[in-house]
């Protein structure tokens, strides 16, 4: 299955953001998946204030990752991100209907247009 992960990490340290992305990518790879692409969408305002891990956030550092894996691996990724204190918000969406024709045309990158 092809999945798209859109995440917002607490802004500040670029190293933290890289660590979150590396953690997710390694989980996908060690479970037999493929990372198609990662895009850094930089820091921007959140749609609304979000209180997470005893802090209120107004900005987040966004990234997008597209990856192929089985549903069990996707569940592991979601569980890991859910307990990571660096994450503010994330969403994992299945792309296509799981058919080769649907997902073969999807590129790995998805640039952010300001």
C-alpha cells in the first residue's frame, strides 16, 4: 500500500526534525517497506493553537513523506508518532486503491507552494 504522512514537529532544532523523519523512515525500511520521498515544508503557522505534551504550539515544522508498506507497518508508524513528544500533529493517508495502476503514477516528492 502507498501511504502519505504529513507531520508537524515542534519548531526549533532542525536536528530534532531530522531525527523524527529518520525514525519513521527506518521503521518503514526495517519492516520491508520503501520510502518514496521526503519533503521539508519548513516552519509555518498551525491552523489553530494546539496543546500537546503540556505545551501550546502556534507554529510547526511540516514535512511530508510518501512510503510503501503493509498495513501493520503503517500502524507501527502511527503508534510511534503518537507517543513522540516532538510531534505536534500528524496524519497518515492511504493513497490510491491499492492497485498498481493507481499508485505507480504517484511521485515521491510533493513540493510546498507558498
